[in-house]
């Protein structure tokens, strides 16, 4: 299933839960009461259940709005990181191109000795410096999403925090 199709189906399920008001443990309902498709229970045993958006309580289900917000935030961060990586790739290409032009002009300047070539050479050096700064900016922006913070590790079950009485 495509990612866009899976997202569309997830949002349809979320809307059904909201329409029926099954958004808290005390308002949990069976899949039949909510009007969910037969494949819902099967998916809950797999990947959909691991997301934690829909929570089962005694054979009934409810929507965890908090977990849904966490997933949406994470999705936004991932999209931001993907865009930063795309920009990094384009900047690498630009940097190589400017570098080749710079070396070419340097070689031409050895034989021609024209002052206007030095001006172009200076402009290309400044462009190379600007591209390097932009690369650093996008690199930090992309790596920020993947840096394992304690909150993310707890959120995804990698680290379990001790309970109040255990500290």
C-alpha cells in the first residue's frame, strides 16, 4: 500500500472515531458500534496497533488524540528533514560546479593575467563560502530530527522512565 493511501485510510478511521465520540477510555466502543471495516481488528494486531493511535480496552477501542498529535509532529519533522536533505544534495552539486569554475578561472588567470578574471574569481570564492554556510545550516537542520533525545526515546518505547516510587 502506498504511503499516501495508508495515510488517507488512517485519517478516515480517525474521523470515524471522532464522529462517534470514541476519544477517551470511558467512551470506548466496539468496531461494530463505530462502523469500522472488518480488516480493522487484523490491522490492530500489526502496524496500526503499534502506532498507538487507537487503543484497545476490554475489546473496545478509542482514539488517543495525544498520540495522534505526537505522530503528526513527528511526520512534520521527518518532512522537514527530507527537504533539508534535498537542499543539501542540490548544494553539493552547486558547490562542485562552482569549484570547477573556480579552478578553471585560476588556470585561465595564470595565462591571461586579466584583472577582470580576478573579480570573477573573487565572486566565485564568495559564492563557494555562501554555499558552505548553507550546507552547514541544512545539515544541522536535518540531523536535529534524528538526534535521539530522551523524550523521543521514551515516546517510541526505546527507554522506559522509572515510576515515581522507583526513583
